[in-house]
């Protein structure tokens, strides 16, 4: 069974395959996953929440063609997909109409895993993340939801890890606080977590001060889910899965100016920055267009001059505490 950190620094995030922000034709979705495989990506992350199961279904249809021992697969628990349908709004307005309900109990966790494996056409999962037990989704109730997960999902996943059913488990969240809280638990701790929006060129100070040191101390791997800040760093219209604030737009423009002056593609800088921290096991930018996969793989390997990073340091665009590619 493949290990994540040694072999899969670049993975593939499938939220866009759930029709996030736009309706993606089936053929385009299929070709995107095939392109990821053709360009050497062997770590794929998904979730029931992405289009009410749509991303899992699309991913499973392609990956079922390959030897299961040749790739690493992670999904998430905390939400159940019902047969009942409803009108959709928000991130996955264009996804399937099935109703999605939050449930972090032990029973729901078992059912979620079973349902995900059916959609993914697989008999096992490598890593499982407990999804969105954080303030941005749960508001003031997030600590209550966290406790529900602690006594439900966490215990189920820890048992499966000890039994060798899964390689590891953790949290899949946009904020850092839930992961930091989980690392302080005495009875069990995550072995790997997906940090979606708080370790990129636009937002990394808090993670550097708290999450990353705690992760290294506890030996927990971190997967970075949004190295492009939800797209704004590569010409997209979203930051942190919402509108782009003026301050962020100004920061992006300055990053672009400096990148152009050093002949550095900004996608390369973004990916390599997020990948450079020793706690980071993988970076998993999302994608829904086949041609972007090749660009991202080339970006990871591109040689970026030290002068570029030093200029970012001088302008306080990256923290002086942030590890940089090449050990700068």
C-alpha cells in the first residue's frame, strides 16, 4: 500500500468535480481525472459533500479502471447523502439535488464510509477526514459538533486505524482551530489532517505560529487543500470560497508584479510555497480542466530563483518564519 508523504507530494482535490461554482460536463470531468493519472498523480481526495456525492461518483468511475494498490484515496465523513431531494444554493448549487445532512455520530460515520466506497467503486479507503467541524460551517455550534465527532467519528476512525483498515485519519477543515484542538486530545489524536485554506501565499501566519509547530511535535502530517487561495492566485474569482476582498486583490496584484519581474509563474510559486513546509505531506489543488493538471505538475518541479523569494520577504508578502523552497 502506497505511503503518502514519500511518494505523493502533489495530489488532486476533487471539489470542482462536484460542480463547485459551475456545471462541468461529464466528459470534461472524466478527462480531468484521466489527465491527473497520466501526469503521474496518485493521491486523490474527495468527499460526499462535493456535489452531494457527484465528485465521488465521477472519481470512482475513472479510478476503478486502475489497480487499487497503485493509488492513495481519501474521503471524508460527517455528512450523509439522502435520497430526498432539495433545491440547492451555495458552493454546490450545480451539484446533485440530494439532501445532505450533518451527522458526526459513530453510526453515521460507518454508513458514510460504506456509501462512499460504493460511490467510489472501491473496497477500501486509505485516509479519512472528519469534514467541516469548524466555525465557518458550524458557527457558534462548532465546539458542540466537535464533541459529537470526538465521541463518534473520531473513535470509529481510530479503531479502524488500529485495526489496519485505514492508514490514518484526521480533520478536513478550512480553519486551523479544530485541528489544533484535536491535537490536544489525550485519548486519541489525528495522524493526518487536511488544512484547506490557511497555508498559502495569501494566508499563513496563524498556521505557522500554531498549527504547523503542533503538527510537527505530534508527528501529524498536513495536506494543503487550497494552495491557490480558492483560485484567486491563478486568475479565479474566489478567495476562501467566497468573494475576493479588496485587500486580498491588492496583495495578489503585487505578487503577480513581482512574479512577472522574475519570470516566475504564480501557480508555481503558490504550489511550491505550500509544499515547502516539512509538516506538509501533500498539496492537492483542485481542477476541472485537463490542461491545468499538466501545468500544476510542471509548476511543482520548476526552478524558482532565490531572488524572487527574498523580494517577497522584503515586502512582507511571506512570513520570515515560513520555510521556502530550496531551504531559503
